[in-house]
């Protein structure tokens, strides 16, 4: 069974996808973390300069040495992201990576490289993936597709609180500007822009609690694929 969770940044896709994974016995795959890991590798190799200019050929050159894996159970009960054997979970969530990831995710050859790996992971079993192009490009035949949305202010506030809770020094204005910038880049890029799949179930969670949202999404999945849900649970 394949469940796709797409939508704007900071709509809580990973929070709900993780919880649904645990409830239904699915493997959770955070595709945003994969774009973030490539961005971190590019920053470390000097393929992005101080002005945010990306040296595409350099990025292309480092891809063969980029090995991404999800391993172990992190603090929040999910696997953490490893880049060439190093745990980079914290670093990929920081503002430096957040500021540059939109540009890296817009590169067609980076997308092709990661989509291939995501399809391979999906072939291995029952999965729930979150991202921007899961229901449209990676798995157009996914069993259930969700498209998450919420107002930019609500999303920026959530993201700001999350970063502050992790001890990161950021201002609300900076976070809101980043959310808006990523919305723009994600939906205007040429390669796989963020669009809602025609057959996606839209979830606007601006005024929903996480519990309500998860309950509702689980019900939709069970209604649509009752038998395969039972198989995944066992
Ligand atoms: O979900 P996230 O915020 O961790 O995603 C980080 C960035 O990666 C975001 O700017 C959009 C991009 N992304 C993408 O283009 N396609 C995906 N499947 C997942 C993320």
C-alpha cells in the first residue's frame, strides 16, 4: 500500500504521516529530508556561494558521492537522516539549509536522482511518503493521496515555535519570509512544481488539531483500502 502526503511547507505533513505510519504499520519516508541532505552536501562542498548562487555542475558532480539513509528511532520516534553515514538530522532542519533547499529541489537532475531512490523504497513494502510531488510524479498510482494546506501565518507560527523549542535563534518575521519564499519557489519551479493531484483529498488543517486530522485521514485510508490496511497492520 502506498499513501502520498503532499502539500505546502510547514503544513505538518511529517507529523501526521509519522502518526499514521505508526497507527497503520506503514514505513514513513520523509522525502523533504532527502532534498535537505543534498542541500547540506552542496553547502559543505562549496557548491552554493554566500549569495545563494548554485554551481549546478558542482552539484551534479557531488551526487554520485551522496548516500542518504534513514536509520534508527529518533527522539520523536522516527528514523533519523544520515548523509554518508553521518547523522545530519539536526543540521538539515536549520535555517541555512531551509534557505537554500528550494533552489536545490528545483534542479531536474537532483529530482531524478532522488525520485529513483524513493520509488525503490516504495517497492519494498507498505509506505507513507510526504513531499511535494509524491502523488503527481513519484507514485501517480498511489492508493490514497492527500494534499495538505493551511494559511501562511498559521504555518509560520508553527514552524517558529518548533525551531525555538529546538533552541534555534530565529525571528518570526524571518520564518514567515522563508515559508512564503518556499511556497513561491515550490509552486513556480519548472521541474515537478507543487500542484495538487486531481484525485487528491484536500486537508486544510488551519483550524484542526493534529489528533482530529490524523483520525480523519486514517478513516479515509481505511475506507479506501480496508483490506490492505489490515494486511499492513499484521
Ligand atoms: O518538506 P520539507 O520542508 O522538509 O521540504 C524541503 C524542501 O524540499 C522544500 O522546499 C520542497 C522540497 N521538496 C520537494 O521539492 N519535493 C519533495 N518531494 C519534498 C521536498
